[in-house]
């Protein structure tokens, strides 16, 4: 019951994006409660960062599974997501009903530069922690050129980076070894603690030992659950229906995108905005702003995307718009997170048998470096939409550019939190709206 209360509490207070969420888990689980040791925590985090999908939610699922078997992992992962789903459904409803009111529109005008600044800051933060040598700088620069100039698919970039890391571990092992003496997210390793419930040398519990039979059961159950959900949508509305296409698209997004929410957003934008037209580009940026202000993984912006798509495409008819939006948000959330549960429950036993192997960690180092280049591409994408709202041929919004610069300075120089930053920028936009500017 203590674990249930903890995971529910975490789902309600997990602001600050993946870095903040992982830091909270590290403080609570490693330092305060001593449920898991530092090394076991970081080893699990390494695996989650290798996977497509939200690493913070996957880490919660992994630790819940390691502590309390399959149901422990499911409960931890679901409770990490559920509060933000309910909050985003409510916020999306408010957004669609009152988003065009001048005061509300002014708030969103102010928030957009803050979101752009957060993405720029993510490039700096992750890059300063990751790009420790010329090898990793070369990977990051190559990834940026590949996605920005050559339009190389992101999965191909990740695969190439993993291959570079695997080969680099043989040519120059020191270049791809995770920094010695670093703790969670680049911080110092804490002083020695009392023994943890799952300590460095604690043998893997029985349920965490690899078995082909168990692997087959987990994979089979996951695939069957996906087939049942997709089959219901196809039988009910047909393959070309909005809900069915949402399920298929977000399954691909969950399987084909690596590096966390900031890396997946360009793929979601291309599909949801440009191809399916479930929402517009400015609405996508507004959704990301709302996602930044709610607890849970940032990738929960997909719930906003689903809500707007279900509402605007009237998937349940013109008289049930809220129900349509809520159902679509639930559908995209299910298909986005189902693969994460399968990855953790199926791959966990293999991870428990791979402590300290460079062949496991070196590809992660290269992938993280490549993600820096991809996030830089996303930062430029957001800046373009915020500073030139009518496109590059339109007017340059100097106020938005100045607000972005000030927000970046506040993040880097004063290390302000996400919520205070967005709050100040929202007040700035509101002030402009009330003064008629």
C-alpha cells in the first residue's frame, strides 16, 4: 500500500519534464526511502533511455516491477500517467471553448516563447552533460545535419548512432563510457547510504530472472491486448476512421521514436498536423505549453492532440464533442504507452543480467548525443513558428523573440523552474492583451 500511495503521489506532483521527474524518483527511492541502490537505479535508467518512449514513465514502471512483480510495474506506470490525462482533457476542453477570448489568447501568446526557450534550454542542458569529447560532438552535429538538411528519418539516426557507439566502444572505450563519478543526470554520487531494499549486490528476485517462457507470455499478452483494442476500433468505425488511424499512428510513434518527448514531437507534428490535420501548428505549440504545466510525462501532449482531433473531427457526432475528445485522448494514451509496458516487462530480466557492461552503455551514450542534434532541430522549428507566426515571408515578431531570449537567460543564469517561467510569460502575454498590443 505504501508503494501505491507513492506512485499516485508521484503522478500528481511530477512536474518539470523527465529530468525533474527522474530527479524526484532518485531523491525519494534512492536517498530517502532506500528502496533501490544508486547503481541499480542508474542501470535501469540507462535501459529506459535506450527505449523509444517516455523514459521517466518507463523507469517508474521498471522500479515498480522490480519491487512488486508485474502488477507493481503496471500500477506504477499507470498512476504516473493517469492524473495528467484527466488534467489535460479538462484543459483541452477549456482551450477549445475559451481559447479565442482575448485574455486567454494573450496568455497563450506569452507562453509560446517560454516553450521555445524550454526546448532551447534542453539542448544546452543535455548537450553540456553529454558531449564530453570530439566523438560525441561529431555524432550530435551529424545527427543535426541529417535531420535538418537531409530529412533523414529519426529511427535511422538512432540506429546509426547506436552502431557508432557499439563500434566506438571497441575503438575508443573511454570516449563512450558514461562519466565516472556522476550520479543521476550528471549530479555527484551521494555519500554512502544504509543498505537498500534492492542493493548493488542484491540477487535479482525470482520474477526478474530471464525465462524464455515468461518472455513469450509477456510478448504474447501485449500483442493480444493491442490486437483486441485495434480490432474493436476497426469493427466499430472502420480502418480509415479517425480513432483507428490515431491508434495506428501513435503505435508507430511509440515504437519508432527515441530520446524522450522532445525527440518525438517532430514526428507527431508531421503526422498529426501536416498529414491527418487533427489540429493546427499553433494549437500543437499551445498543447505543448499545457503539457509543460501539468504533471506526468511531457509526451502526454498526445492526449491534447487526441482530444482536439476527436472534437474537431466529431468522431461521436456533433452532439457529443466532449465525449469524442475524451475518448480520443484515452485512445492515443493507450496506444502510446502500451509498448512501454511491454518493453519493461519483457526486457527487464535481460537488463538485470547486464550490470556494468560497456556494450550496453556505449550505444546509449551515442544515442543521447544524437538526440542533442535532433532537439536542436526541434528548437529551430519552434522558434520559426513563434517568431514568424505567418511564415518566413510574414512579419518578424520581435516581442516574441525578445521574450524567448529573456526566458532562455532566466533558465540558464537563474535556473528558474518551469512553472514560474511559464507563469511570468503568461502574465506578460496577458498584459499585452489587456493593453491592446
